[in-house]
């Protein structure tokens, strides 16, 4: 098994942050062990989409789905001190209808 750093990029998320909804994008660093880069990417995406607090905050209407992509994947030396980053949000536009 190898250790991977996956850099995830999300766009066009309508997120409830406190008492208001905002269109935001995000970046997130995820660290996983896997047999291949493809498997590592799948594990990383799964970790993002199953984050309970994040899922609960997503308010996209069905006609305006968000996008999630892998910006970068690197095999790195295993380091138990590395932990996933928080979501790093930035203002974004809604997706086209």
C-alpha cells in the first residue's frame, strides 16, 4: 500500500453557513492509504461526501448541481502526523441552469 495526498476542488456549492446560504467553492487536502492513485482518489472523494456537517450544509437545487474534482494526486512518504485539512472556502458563482 502507498500513501497519497489528494487535493480536492469543489465548485458551485450552495452552502448554509450559520444563518444564510452562500454560493461557495472549496479546496481540501486529504491523506489516504491505497493500492493505487485511482483507489486513493475514490477514498478521498468518499471522505468528503460523507462528512456529515458538510453534507448537511449543502443546499443546491436539483437543477444546479455542484462539481467535485481531483486537482492533484501525489504518492508521498507515509507520515502519521499529516491530517486532512479543513474545507478552505472561497466565493463562487452558481452553476448555469
